[in-house]
């Protein structure tokens, strides 16, 4: 009985450890440089976003409010072109930041 409890405890701790590792490894690192593939499309309405831009925008989606609140980034990230790029890439643009 004691061995079963011990091994169950070890398994539970192992599962908890592994689930935390997965969570940590999938966390998004908010770095505006990650949006660099979108810079041309965000600056010019004549340039469509590339697949790499859409991928980067999707990855950085949880960070968009943070970028909008940053005075040095707001002009780029909250522009009409940036909203257009987000729409083309099917990334919901945040409205409640």
C-alpha cells in the first residue's frame, strides 16, 4: 500500500512538472521585433502581408495590447494599415486594451 501511494505521488509530481514545462515552453515572449516581417505591410497599404507576417502576427497576438499602450510603438501597431494587415491575416485586433 505504501509503495503504491509513493509511486502515485511520484507520478503526480512528474505529470505536474511536465505540464509546467509544456506551459512555459509555449509562452509567448512579447518582443516587438517579432513583428518585423510585417513592417513593410504595416507601413504601406500597397504591400500585402506575407505568410511570415501573418505567422508572426498570430504568434504575437497576446502582446498587441502591450504594444498599443507603448507610446513608441502605438503609431505603428494601432495604425489603419496594421488593422488591415491583422484583418487579412485573420488575427482579431484588440479593441479593449
